[in-house]
C-alpha cells in the first residue's frame, strides 16, 4: 500500500516484542517495527529518514514494518510468503548479520 514513508526520526526503542522506530511526518507519528540490523544501524534522532514499508493487516491488528533498504523489504515479503514464517520470524532472520 505504501512504497515508502519519509520523515523525521523522533524515537528508537526496543521491547520484548521487537525493535521500533518512530517517524514524524507532518505531525503524525508512524511507528515501524524493524529488524535488529536496521535498529542498530547509524540512525540519528531528529534526522530525515526514508523507510520502505510493508503494511501488515491481521484479523485483530494492523502494523507497519520498515526497512532502510528496498531490497530488504522485498526479501521480507518473500520470507513472509513461506508457510509458517510470520512477521516476527522474518524480521529476526533479517536481523542476523
């Protein structure tokens, strides 16, 4: 649905559920779930950032996954097309260096 979203990186945080980046785009904060590799890359708070995106729509929730590189997003889409590989597992696989 969204090819990419460009805005100001306002927050980086991790939790037991994963790694997240928040982009401010004209006053709206978009939270992206990202791989550990993208989370640990040289991203600077208050700098402009372009994230390639994938909207994940489930029965009970919607979320955005973000990727610094378009190719990584394309690999994520391929991984999640495999039976039994969900969002968390695909992001974990992509987070391995």
